[in-house]
């Protein structure tokens, strides 16, 4: 019983120390930092308390205090933590729960892919509840240029990567496949403007797909997720409704990887 007040005090101190760390993380300039007085005033903590709370943060290099100005900024210990966190992330694991929520929300087949030039590779799939099933399978490879997921990735790759995909050939597989470089480039521009890609029966005769990119902590595209349905079910009006929803889920996954990129304006639910 006598240890409970001490435990509560330690917990309170830990929370306050973490609030100081978060405050500096949110506001510190890489070269200047944040002054002691500002931390104390904004967090409503005395200066002496801030100094006490930052002691273990300084000892572990989560914070650094400039010797000349006395201002605080993030230390290399924070970088090591961030690197360890990012190293522990696996795209399929991180995306599994959002992908399944997206499928429940939309009621259609949903996919997760990565890019292995010039193809996309399906690494996860959540099937719909309808009798008609999509032909895709985990492990399948499909040329990026003729799929929504592939175009969602290509739209945010460097020009040389897009050219390399074009150089491999744009063989049409339906009469709607974008088989000319100018057509594909124009579509990639549209994707960058609206934030999501559409495969309008370009890979399969009767299937429409909508996809959005997933970014990592450096805001580089690392994959995409999509929803697929028969064109008879996924009418153009429905495509416009579904696109922003897919974007919201892709951005949710991107945030876990540390991305702050917003591909386009996403309407609120």
C-alpha cells in the first residue's frame, strides 16, 4: 500500500517528461531548439521542474541542450529510436488491419501490392462476399502500367522509373489499356492531382479498380492498396465515392511509416 503514491508520482513524472519531449519534437528547429522559459510557460511547469524532467532525457541523448543558448532540441537517441521503429515495420503486417477494415467498409475485394519493376506483386488480398471472385492471387505479378495499383505507384516515382516502365513496352490486353506513352503520362498527371488511380477495365474486360499509394518516412512510395469490383457494380459515380475512401486508408498506413505526405485533398467522412 505504501508504494502506491510513489508509483503514481513516478507515472506522473514520466508523463510530464514525455510531454516535454513531445513539445520539443514538435517545435524545435534543428539548429536552434526551444528555450527553457518557453517550455515552462506553454506546458505550465516551473523551470526547475522542466530541468528535473529533462535530466533523464539528456542522459539518454533523447534531448540535447545547447551549451551557449541553453535551448533544447532532439538528440541522436531519438534518431536511434526512430530507426529501430522503422526497421521493425513490415508493410503487410502494418496494412493487414486497415486493409480488412477497408474491405468491410466497401464490401469489395481489396489488395495490397509492392513494386518490383516493371511489375506490381500482390502481397495481400481480402476477398468480397459475392459469388463472383477476382482473378488475382497473392504472389501474382502484373505489369504496373495497366493496373490501378501500378499506376498509383508510378505516379509518384521519378521520371526515369516511369520511362523504364514504358521502355519495357505497353502491350494492350483490353481495348481500354493505355498502350501509348502519352496516354499513360497524361493519366499519371491526373492521378497526382486527385490522389488516387483508376483502372477502367484496362487489365480485365469487366473489372474496375481504384488504388492509392502508400509512402514511407521519406515520403517515397513503397506500395499501394486498392479495391476491385465488376464494372457493373463499380459505376463511375461509385468510383468517385470510393477514391477518397481508399486514400484515407492508404494515408493511415503511410502515417505508421512516418510519412506526412498528402497526395491530394481528402474529403472528411
